[in-house]
């Protein structure tokens, strides 16, 4: 497990040793750009479920990328034109089709995927997909499996920290997270806070 400040360097080392297979070993949220000097290629990758944003576009003869597409629109070669089809889809369905944004020419790197740019070509590849397996369990077994997975995720996400802070929104989800963190924290300090507006 890497220290939080060292995760970027670890991702580069993981890629150097394992290549694409290393991406599937990263558990958690990330968006990264790696220059593979030996292969003379740029790699853009995004975490399994797409929590961390990463966008790219072709601006003239260059591929540009950023964690927010507002940064891409600051480039002179990137005109701000609405993607009318995407806007229509949002209006009708309240979601955007995968692979597009509301701005024409700007695309997200898909969750669980990586983009390779080499010799003027852009290719997208998946390194992870949601595993779907039928489990022969009763309701109590499914509940126990969900609880175990949830607690393992909290254990992994809080592992490097001696003190843990949790924002309580007043909803059920943040209360469940707080209870779960308390269950896995052991002797570590757990602090909660909330903020009001108005």
C-alpha cells in the first residue's frame, strides 16, 4: 500500500512493470496520464467506476486532456460548441450517452478504460468491467456478503490514515459510512463534522 503522497509515483512504476495489467490492480479512484518513453506513447486511464474525471479532445493536430473540460475550452484551438445530440439526450433521459459530453469534440475516458495515443492514432481499451456472477445465497447470505464487501472497502480506503474525518450530510448514506468506518477503525481517531447553509 502506498502512502497517499506517493500514489502517482507508484502508478508509474506499476505501469513500467506490469503495463495494462497494472491498472486492474489499482483499487480506488484515479485519473492518470503516463508517457511511455520506450513505446513512445501517451496513456490516459481512469478508475474502474469513473469517479475521477478525465477528458480528452483533438485540438488541431494535438491531443489535449484535462480533469475538467473547462480547461480544454481555454485553448484557442478548442471552440466551445454545444453537442446538440447529447443535450437532447439529457433533456429526454436525464443522462448522457457514454463517450460524449455536452461539448462537441470533448470526450471522457471511459470508466475502467485507457486511451493510447501513438503515432497519431488514438485507441481505447478496457482493462476492467463489472464482474457479474450469480451467487447461490439466501437473503441473509446476500446481506452478509454486501456488509463484508462494504467494510472491506472502508478498511482499504482508510488504511493509511491515523485520523479519519467523515462529513455527515444528515442522510442515511453518510451515517452508514460513519458507522462502518467506526467498525473498521480500531483504535484510530474518527471525527465527524457537518455544515449548514443559509
